[in-house]
């Protein structure tokens, strides 16, 4: 049961990271199409935060998958 629980814990990370990366793509398209000004800075900062979080979650999920696979062998 513990192996299944660990696998479920590691499976949500790549899914959430992909969702965050899609949010970043939407943010980038909004920033490019907007007129600019002071309103764009907070949007671009949130986009960068989502990008960094998405990459971190994806890398952590891949690392957990690799460790789980090695522990099974």
C-alpha cells in the first residue's frame, strides 16, 4: 500500500506543473498583446512565478518517479 501511496503522491506533480505551464503561456500571450504600461508588470511577475513553480514541480515529480522506480528494483 505504501508504494501505491508514494506513486499517487508523485503523479500529481507533473499534472499540476503542466497546468501551471499552460497558465504561463496564457500570461505570455496576454502580455504580448496588451498595450503595456504599469498593469503588465504584476501579470508578468505572476507568470514568472507560475513558470518557476511549474518547472520545480515537474522536476520534483520526475525525481520522485526515478527514485520510486529505483526502489522497486
